[in-house]
């Protein structure tokens, strides 16, 4: 997930009409149906900023005239998307046949029985997919969703000033002295929202720390390793290698600062590459390159982003829904997603496809980022966990809490959130 990529808009739920016909998305209540049921399906996902859904619908509908797909768009806000899905699943809405699931929602939806486990008659072959994406769709050893698109954090750097990118945090800090007339050195996404959880998790994981244990319930963030990771960000604001204004940065704000030539280094998602190279206002076109995120001793740890497709537990047409999941992982659809929407593929072989690498030269770096990525806490109680991370990390970055106090409070809040 890019948290959630560019802008967060007001709630605007609608239907994509172009090339799409089929069942109504009006609410229908029913119990689970058998896996043999087929018919038109509704697929629910966030706002289609790249206008790629009509193309996907046309591809599917051409070969499935009696099982056509209707795409129902949610808003561009991840929080609104989650709330919408929760409400419809709680009411057992059979009109949500296939849903787009942020990688951090899988555990909650699976634990509550809202999505179908992909085994037995719903088995899905994942052999050609990136292992990290498969893991993001797995809960308690069972696959619950089909990887749809991935994402990983990357380091954008001014190659005209720093020809060789830093591999460690110390090297990055030392390079700050070479920034010359560039206003700031390093920035990520440090506003008080989900992006801060992403950045904090990357720093903590890179230092060998952990936020929640493998059981998804036990907090484990009040440790020396986590403190070392959080200190990289806290000290950045104290010592100045992170500019003060970065405390308000989300994806767009940090991208604009780098684009305007005001940053030497930027942590962001792959989508930023095309914007930095195509925006007429970009002052860094041709002057930057992309590298893996650094860590304390070398390669850092990206937070794994992306979305997966899941079958709604109350769908009447689960067999058709399963076929749509398989279709969404085809090379044809995956190539469409990266070419038109800059969404990272989940099919391993596409990262070495000569045509794609020629068009998107950052693909090998992105592959390394995804392969070494660490998921944000995998827990059925994610909303409470991420709030605990955001609030306490933000307080530490502002200097309102020490690193030690922030982690102690974070530990307590997470434990409270996961206790039921």
C-alpha cells in the first residue's frame, strides 16, 4: 500500500460504467453459497485514479458474457475503504463478491470469517508469485487472498550530487554535508497518519526490532533494537538531517519537496518515479536515481505495501469470483497494471522482462525491496495497533516524548488493543 498512494479524497462511492454491465451492487443479504455457483460479480476497490478498471472489465467481460464484472469504487482514503468493507461484511452483503484488501487487513478479515480461505475447492496456485506477496495474503498458515499488486519503499537520491547512494544510515547522514544549496537532506512520510506507521516500522525492523510477535497479539516494541530504529528518525529532527517541515509530510508533500529540489534523499513508493520524470514542474528530471533503503548496517527493511483480492464470504457466485482472482494474476493483467497504473507486479518473472525493465529501470531495485520487505504488524487488531504506533511515534518526533517513553507507551497501547 502507498498509504494510500497520492491524495486522500472525500468519500465518493460509484460505479465504473465503461465497458461494464452486470449485476446490481445494491445490498443483498444471504448466507454463504456453494463453490459451484456462477454468475455476474461485483468487485469492490478504492478509487481508480489511473482509469485502469474499464480496461480490466473489458478483458474479462469479453470472455465471460454470462459472468460479467461490475466494479464498485470506494473513496481514495484507506480508512474510508476499510470502514465500508467492515460495514458491508457485518451486514452479510452478498453483493461484495470480490474485494480489494490492503495487505494489513488480511488478518482481521480472515479472523472474523469475512473472506474465503483459498484452499480445497478454492485452491489458488501461487507458484509463479513473489513469496513476499503470498505471505501478505496468508493468515495462520492459510492463504486468504490473491496477491494483486505489490509495493515497496525506495530511496530516491540526487545522483548529480551523490553519485553513489548510501547503504547505511551513517553514510546517509554523512552525505548530508554534501547537499550544498539543497535545502534539506532526508525525508519520508512523518505526518500523524498510516504513512508514519510505515516509516516507523521500517526503521524499527531495519534495526532488528519488532512491533508485535508472530502470534499477532503480544506487543514486543519496548526493546533496545526498536529504540535504535526509532532514534534514527527522532535524531533526524533533533540534528537537522530531517527538515522540520517534514513533520507534516504525507506522500504528496514529500514528493513535492524532492521534486522542487529541496531534498537530497527521499523515501517514497515506486509511483514517484514516473511523476518526477514527467511533471513539467519537476526540477530533478534526469538528476535522480533509485536505490534500496539503507539501514544501520547495510540494506534496510522496506514495509511491504500493496493490495490483494479476496472472495467475500457471503457471495452467491464464489466459483466465478475464484476465476476472477486467477485472471487478475495473469501476465496480461499484471502488465496492464504496471504500464497504465505503475502498480508493482506480483508475478516474479515480470521483474526481468526486458520490455518492462527498459520502460521501468527501477524494477530490479524494487524487486530487491519487496523480497526483503517486512510486513507491518500482522494482527486481527490492526486499527488499534497502527494508532498506537502513529500517536507515540509522532509525539517522539515532535520532542513531546523521549524515545524510551514513546516505546513504553506504544507497548502498553498495543497490548491493550490486542487484548480483545
